[in-house]
C-alpha cells in the first residue's frame, strides 16, 4: 500500500462511520423525544415559537448524542482498520509508531 493510500482509505472509512453513526443517533433521538414528550422534536429550535427550554433541551440532547455516536463509530472504524491493516490509521498514529 502506498504511503498516501492508507490515509485516503482511513479518511473515507472514518467519514462513512461518522455519518452513519450520526444518522442512527438522530433517528433514535427523534423517536426518544416523541416517546418522552409526546410531541415531535422541534424542526428549528431557533424559531421564536419554540419554548426556550424545549429548544435548549433539544440542542443539548442532540449535540451530545450525535457527538457520542460519531466518536463511537469512529473508534469502531479505527479498530476495524487496525484488524485489517495491522496498524493504526495514519491520523491516529503517535510519533514513532
């Protein structure tokens, strides 16, 4: 594998994992919101018609859940990359590895 190939492969793999994780998290959050509040999630929390506390709760919930899902998906992708290639993805290598 050429030096740049691993980095490109990892970039595509990491992006796909992050997007997939974020999409799955968003679906789960939407459904959880409907179950817990009995309402649809706010489409635009910046809309003045949305209660401020509902907007804050929605922003905090989605922000945290999507970030965690992306991190988890990328960690799993890194683990798969290591199993496949025997080395860490280029951006995750520390000096001397």
